[in-house]
C-alpha cells in the first residue's frame, strides 16, 4: 500500500495494530477522522490519553475501575460470599448484562495457556486463593470459556482451594464448547449461571 504522506502512513500503521483491524480498514478510519472537525478528533485523543493515564484496577477483584475499589465491590447490596471467576472485563460486562447475578467477581486477566507462555504466575490466581483462605468466600463460580485452556485454569484453581471447604460450581454448558462468554446471548448466559452445576460433577462428565 503506497502512501502520499508519511504522517498518514504512520497513523494507518498504528491504527492497524488494533485487533481485527487490517490496513485497509485502518486507512478508512484514519481518513474518516481527517474529515471530522479537529475538536472531535481532539476529544477522542483526550479520552484515550485519560484512559491510559488514569484507569485503575480494583484492588479486590482486578476489574477495570475509575477508583481503587470498583462500583461492584463497593456495592453493599452485592453478595460478597459469592465470587464469579472470569477471564477478563468483557466477561464481567456480559454477565452483568444478564441481571441474573448478584455476587462479586474475580478477574484473572487471562487463562493458563502453555502454548502462549501464560502460566498461573501470570494471572491473579494467588490473590484469589488468598481471598478463599480468608474465610469470607462461600462459593466460587467458574465462568471461563469452554476451551481446553479454560478447563485447565478451572482445574488448577480447584486444586489450590479444594481443601478450604468452599463450594465450587461451574456455569451450565448451555454455552457451546469453545465459545467465549462475551458472544453468548444474555438469556443463555443468564440461565447458565442460574443453573450452574457443582464443579466436581463437571470433572466426572469429562
């Protein structure tokens, strides 16, 4: 792809680094921004810069937050004895949209994947185990994607806390194997949480 401007080429290159954005799409987006008023482009860059500089991670659940304690964890109406273990922020958003869950979350920041060089030490598993050992947790709900990596992560955590007397469950497999939670429709995802099954049962089924 030939460019008449080095500035344009640099902007297209940076835009194409976003997931799912190829160079042609990046060029279309950059040209669109050029046609907009400078004030609109300024608001976009300001929002991105502010996000990068001021965003925080909740000290309790590791969810993205404006404050050190996110709105979910600081809500006194939430059941803090019920913890839903998810891969990332997108899963929190998907489950919240179902309006079928009233507990807290624990965001792992990924899943165990030896092929990608991601081990337990790269995730927030240690703080989850410490949370369970504190005695405040009544039940852990594993809500990872139905993939080999997701199942491996669930099993690893289960082995770490199985002697702590905490109930462990997993969302019902109304979610197709290999599917990510963020793409599940709200009704199916909501039902999979309500009809969750004991984690030990899922091990026997496998």
